[in-house]
C-alpha cells in the first residue's frame, strides 16, 4: 500500500544530483578549508565558489553569504547580530536614554524568529508583535504605523510555514528602505516555490535553510546586504569573515548552493505542477467533507505547494492517527496531554471548534497524482470514522 508523504514543508529528501555534488567532499576531499596546504586551499576555493553560486541564485550580487548550521541560526544571527552590540554600555546609562532599540515582528513568525525576539525583549529592547488578518497576512500599513524613532529592524517572514501565506515583502520594503530601517525576512519556505530575489524583495537580510529545497539538513545561510552592520553571535576561529566561527561544512555548503541554483532554474515548471497537485488535494477532500472544512488562507496568495485547512469539531492529531499511512502535519500541538491550537491559528483568531482540527498538507517535486488520490482517500475515511467533538475544547 502507498504511504503518501505530504509534509514537504517540514523537510525534503536530498536530490540525487545534490548528493553526488556532496559525496567527494565528505570522502576524499575532506581537508579543512582554513588549512594552508593544497587540499585545504582547494576546499577553500570550493567554498568560495559555492558562496558565489548561492549569492547569484538569490540575486544578491551586492551582498554576502554567511553559511550557518541551519535556518534557526541564520535567523538568530540576523536579529541578535543587529541588536546585541547596542547593549554595550547601555546598562549604566539606560536611566537617561531609555530603550536601546525597537524590533518589529509578525505574530506568525517561526519560533526561530519569535523566540529570539522575545529573548531580546528580556534584555530591555522594545518589541512590537504585529497582528495579521483573518487569512494570515501582515499589512504594510500596520508595519508603518508600528514604527518608532528607535526602530532598528523589522523581521517579517516571506511565507508562513504552516498556512503558506505569502507576505507583501516588497511593499513593506518600500516603507522601510527610505527610513534606513533594516529589514530581515525568513525565506526558509519559499526558495524553489516562489521567486526569491533579494534585490526585488528589497530586504537587507534573508535567511534560508537547505533541507527545505532538497539539500541536506544541518546547513543554512544568511544573505547580508553590503554595508549592513552585523556582529557575530558565535566566537572562535573567525571563519565566515568573522561572522560565524566554526570549521565550515564544505560538503553541505556545496550541496545547498547547487540545490538553490537548481531550484531557481526549475521554478517555472515546478511551481505550476505543485499548485495543480495542491488544488487536486483540496477538491478531492472538500468535495467529500464540504462544510466540515474551512480553508485558512487565500489560495492565490499562498505557497503553491501548501494546503492548510481546519476540520470542525475534530482534533488534527486524531485525524492523522486515524489516517494511518498518510504522512502529514497538524497545526495544533499537544502539551502535557492537553490539545492547544498553534500560535499561527491563535493569531488568526480561529475559534477552538475549528483551530484544534488544523491540518497542513504540503506536496513536493516527487509527489504524484497517485499519492494525492491515496491521501484523499485516507483523509476522508479518517474524518468520517471519527465522532464529532461538540465540546470544542
């Protein structure tokens, strides 16, 4: 029996050509790129080439790439590397000058951004968390209204990992750029699904992570526009021009750079196919379950591969458990035996009767129509097999 994998927003498999690029640098070409002998210099050149390849894939010819261990680290570097230097000497003069800086994020940011922002708040920085509308979008007007004289950075994700809503990054950049306010976006979910070009987006910092676009887990990157004053958050040997100490993972960096280039080259053919599979999923499920479902965001403004909806009066975890072979995600998490809606669904202000039944189905390059049809069958049967929970909570 088929076990359809519909959780590509969680992670993707490593493409075979990507693996082929990586393997020599895991085996015979294992030298440390900081070493001064020929094999080390060869590794250093390969790393430099990968940096240029990734920079070009992102359209960032006037910026630099800092390789990180993951997207979480890239987000941390963007936020902490901007704010922590402002703390120097602040503790002794804060009574006279107040807060050392202000940060704006959206209410639906990934925890890698949100938890970092909340940590900065504990250090004395001001934090504004912007609400989103009922379909998960930040408005440029709300960003402009939230700005203060000491706003240092705005961080709004390019597209949400759970509901897929694509944020108006270009429009927000047009507000921030003339004011000289730094703009960071978490693009972990977008590369290979929609265009990601730092020049067109107008951002100063952009985070990616390899395992979302068919490169391995354990490697990410932060693109930094030329001239942006960023400081390190890891200290040691001074690798990555001092921004990220630690011996570079040459094999994974090369794999991610190649995967990014491939994702950009294949976008025009891959994205329409993903959208067609997504809509096939929705039509198949909704035609059988009808008013029991609520789609959470505008299909024309969401990632082409991402279908998110809620099932009324059911728990998402119970549905997926009943669906057996279907590999997918639920937006609600179970904490200490108590189901609670995800932070994203809370931000959308969904009532509990809907939000606890949150389901995310995300397709990928290897997904087939057979996978989709099998998933529809498994999901519909699972919902129909479960009794309604009219108690809501």
